[in-house]
C-alpha cells in the first residue's frame, strides 16, 4: 500500500532463479541418427498453422511471414518484463526411448528444451544468432514417461526472437488407454476447513479428479490435492480417479476424514459480502484526507493506515493521526475515537493496519516480537479497535537459506510474527479480526519459487507470506492479496497472467481457494482457504496503483469466481459462491474518484 503515487515493485527473482540455466544449458548436444521407426512427433513445428498445438506465455507468441527458415511461417516471441516468452507443447512419447529435439532459431539468448522426461530434463541455447542457427539436444525418457513438454523461450529484457522448423524425432507413443484406478488414497493434513489428500501416482495419467461424497470437487495434475471450503467438526468421504486423453478411471476406495473444530477466524460477524478499504489516517497524499465520520456506510472493514515501527527491527509500533500541517481538515482525537465507536455501533469493523510501503517491520528477535505485541495492544486499546491488519511489504518478510518448508518455518522474522499474532488473538479472543494484505510476490509467486530456492540465488522473499498464512489460517478472518503493482504471475493453468483485467483476479484468487504445490513440489501443497476468508484486492482508481481494473472487468471476475460465468480462457477449480468480497486501496482514493469502486460493489451485490 502506498503513501504516494504508484510504484511497481517486482523483483528480479525470475531472472535470478534461472541464472543457473545459463551454465547448465550451455552445451549443444550432437544428435545421433534417427532410427528407421523414428518419426517427427512435434505438432505444427513449422508454425504453418499459426499457434495450433502451442501454448505461449502472456501475449508473447505470434506467427509471422518474415523472417522464416522454411515454409511460409515462423514463430516470433517477444520477452516482456518478467515474461521470457516461453512457447511449449505436450508430446506423447514412449517410455525408455531416445529422442532428438531440434529447431532453427534467430535472435539473442534463445533456448530450446524438454521437461518431464522422467530422466534428466535438457535444454540448449545460443547467445547471439544474427542468422538462422540450428539448436539440437537429445534425451531419454524414463520407464513410465508417456509425454514430455518441449519448449522454446528467450531471455528477460531481450528483443524478439524467431523459431522455425522444430522437430522431435523418435519412436511414436503408444495409443493412450484409460489409466488404472489410483491406490493408496490417504489424508495428509486436516484443518477446520480443508483436507489435504495424497495417493499413488498412476502410470499414463495426465491428471486426477477428486470426489467428495460422490461429487467432483477438485482436479490435480499430480498425486495430491487439497479440498477446501469445508465445515468444522464434520465428517467427509473422499475418492479419486485418474484421467488422460482416453478417459477417466473408476473411483478409488474411499477415505474418510473429520475436520477439526473452528479456530474463531470466521466468528467475526462480518456480512456475507464485505467491502474492505484502507483509510489514510496518519498521512495525506494526492487523494486528500478523509475523516472517519465521513466514511460511507458501504465500507464494512476500515483499516487505519498505518501503524509504523520506530525502527525496522524494534517491533515498537506507533500510530497517530495526521498532523494538522499536513491534513488541515483532520478531526481531533476525541472526534476520531467517537467516530470509530459510531462505526462499530453500525456493525463496522475498524482495524489498525501495520506496515505499508514505508513501514518495514522485521521481528528478528524475541524482544522485537514482545515489543510488537505490547505496542499493538496499546494502539488497539487506545482507540477501541476490532483487530489487526498485517500489511508487511518490501523486506519485512524473507526466508533464511535452508528454510524450505512453509509448514514448519525456521526464519526468525516468520516465526516471531506468527507467535506475536497468536498472542494477540489469545488476548482478545474469538471476536478479534485478523486480516492480511500481502503482495502477489509473497503469495502466488510461491507456486513457482519459494525463498532462495534449492540452489540459492533466488529472492528470499518469494512466497514468504505462505508460512504466516498457513500457521494462522484458523485465526484468519480475511486474506486480500494486492492484485496490483505486480508483474506477470503464473496461475494454476501454468500460464502467466497480467494485472489490469478480470483474468488476473480470477487466476490469482482461484490459487488461494484451490491451493497449490509450493515451488512445484507436490509433497508440499499449500491448502486452499475457505471462500469466506478471501477478498480480492484492487486499486480504487488509476491514481491509486498500477493495475487498476474497470468496474466491468471487476464484475466479470466476480461472475467467474462466484457463478462460474464470464471466465474467459481461465477455468476455475471450483465455484466459489461464498467469496467474501473486495478490498481496495483506498477509501480516500475512492472518494477522489467519485466513489466509483464502492458504488460498483453496492450495485453488484444489491446493497
């Protein structure tokens, strides 16, 4: 959240995370001669049929008529921002077989590779190619591999590159048959609102379908999934089937699980559809100061921005109203407190939000943790507030090297924050409202990258909110990730999504509700949250932040997530009819924009 104008903050993580590829893929393999039974398995490798058979990230791929290597068409792919312009396709192959992958490329830093081989994935690249150059690499499939992904991509910040006449030569794959019934279904984690499941992988399966009481509730690409939106202290029965291009297997033997008792996170008496907004109470910016008494009744949760630390590592949080010199129309403290009580009497919740763009908070010591609890309690008691919003940004949260499992974090800034919030929850009881407003970098990016990574070199902040959200999920009232000031983020469809339209909010929210494997590790699945714990975070106007979304696109996103209509190309993993609502930065900017954001919310939900 920003005190001033919009600032795009998206780390060079993606480039750092793949830096090792430059070294690992530097050698060009020599291709052996193809066997007599070998065929070219790549579909539309000359791009004569456009992008048929190919999937390209963002809007990076297009077919052009010049330059070409052969035929009349070639692929033109343009990296942009954190998108490396990757185009890929899945190819059916035989297990335990050798394949040669080749393509003609033109441009700087062009890559060719294959993943999912079941043995060692391969890639090769050229640093600079002013003329057409052939890249070639070979691989052998594993004993149970029946499909691989072949791909090309460029490098971040480089100009467009071209690809043509791509071939994958080797023995053709066997006809696809319906996979066997999955075995070994078991529960791996149970909360008050979710059940995590795993089962044995099935040879030849491209995906799995999870059933609850005979009704389809989730799909997965690997042998694990998390079913969310469950009721506390309730018994459920689950089964799973395996799927591929030929069809679906019979359902597995059932496993039963009973959810735990609720932790109080939902017992906050919020309306079924809630509108959350930040109120610039301690500072002014271009939107102007808005008095608490002037906040319209549309707003159900009002987050006071911001409580900030006396120093980054102190944990000592302070809050004060905007100085008169900065905000000439600021109310007195007595008027402010009286207005808060009036809002609460009308059923509204008023929270202190800690952090923001300028308020870096690092609870690296137990002393800082204890100071945080004491100082935040003082603010809550002084103003009679309903709870706490955690808006840690920048370098507040990061994961130490070796801290690789979100389920059992070891980094002090993470562990101490969790402990501090639990202490506050215990002090104030079940009515304590807890919300969080992380950026996509700290949450959804965890689908690809987590911390510094298995080899180091990644941004240690990647996914760093995940252990906090997970540890506090039963105390969490609302999570409203900031779907703005973000670079492209990969969704559960393994495509990159860009802020500013309905698609971004659909994909980012679906990840929170369906859950996802962290850093692609199917043994470490972040369980989805309940829909009533999630709101979509958006800027209220074009001045409030990058990624402003028009009311029409906001409504499309709500239609897709709540009703499963207007979804466009992205299909959600469920119908999230209990989605709680929307959050915006900020109430002040919405007022500046003639209340467009809140008026649209009221109109959509019939308030």
